[in-house]
């Protein structure tokens, strides 16, 4: 995984020029303000049409994870995705939950690999709002990405003994990130989210990037269509997980 390229991508999200507009100066007291001193709650459900690219190693058995969404959708046995956020003034608590159970089969010359994977990814963070105007919102956040995975692998070989392997692992990565939203008109808005983490404290490196165009249905609800990518490079004595999930995302959110 090319860390400098991903770090450059993350840095580019923080540049003052975005979508043809300029983020207001944080030093301008007229632009650093929040409009509501009360509690706010936001929840969202989304569909993430992911492709998986990478490799897993479970107890010495390598499982190629190169699955397109059209193939993946037939392999998903159960999945859940959702976002919740609680905010008061400048501070907010954020969570983004993803769970999936799927079966992957890979046919290679003289080898058949059958793998069942259960995976949970939970992003939990504290956010601080630096800028809030009628047109622009800019937050930074710090938190953790919780990963849990359980795998069962069966390898059928034509000219060698068959093999089975299973394992489960949970780990927690620190993350730091930014979130930016710009109102493009009365109905449409642009949103970008990016974070990096791991820093060899658990994963060698983990990252996320999202860009989306949204539409306000009314004052309290909206829909958004965008592209999301999330990568993790993790290795320990039992499991190696070096996989990038990426694809279109469609979500519906409401706030109270």
C-alpha cells in the first residue's frame, strides 16, 4: 500500500480550495460560529456497493480477495450499515457501523478455496466544528476504528493434501480525520470525508475517503450519492488482512 500517495490524498482534502470554492479563514470571527446551542441528533442508513481488492492470509493459507460488487452481492449472507451522530454546540460524537457476512470461493488451477468471512468495522470519534456558516461546515475528528473478523478457510488441492484454517481477530486503530460540507444551492450540497490511522499501533496503516453530492428533501432529511473507499493493512502472527473496499454509496439521513 502506497502510504505517501494516500497521505497526499488526505492532505488534498484539507486544502483551502475545494469544488471551486474557498473554505473561510478560521481566523475570521464572523465565520467561526455555531447556530444552535441545543442537542442535535443525526442518523443515516446507506447502501455501499463495494468491490474488494487485496489478500488475506489465515494461518499460512492465502485467500485472494478480488471480488466485484456484481459478484459480491450474491455472496452476502447478511449486512448492516448505519451512521449516528450526537452534537451539542461545537462538539459531536460520531459512529459509523458496518457488518457483513459473506462467502467467497476462488478457483485456481488445481486448487479450490472456499472461505466464509464475518466482518465488523466501527468508526467511533469525537468531532470539533471549526467553521459553520449557512454555506460551509468544516469539522475535524479523532477516534478509533474497531475491526473484528472471523474466517473459515477450506482449501481443496488436486495434487496435495487438503487443508482447513480458521481464526478470529479484533483490533483497534487510532484515526484522525476531517469532514467538509458546502451548500451548492438551496437543494444540493457537496460533502467530503477523509481520515488516516493505524500508525503501526495495530494496523500498519488504515485510511478512508468519501466524496458525495447530496440533495435536501426538506429541512430535516436528505439523500446523497457518492464514492467511498476504505483500506486496511494489518498483520499479526495469525492473520494478514490487506484489503481495500471501494464503490458507490447511496444514503438517506435525517436529523432531529
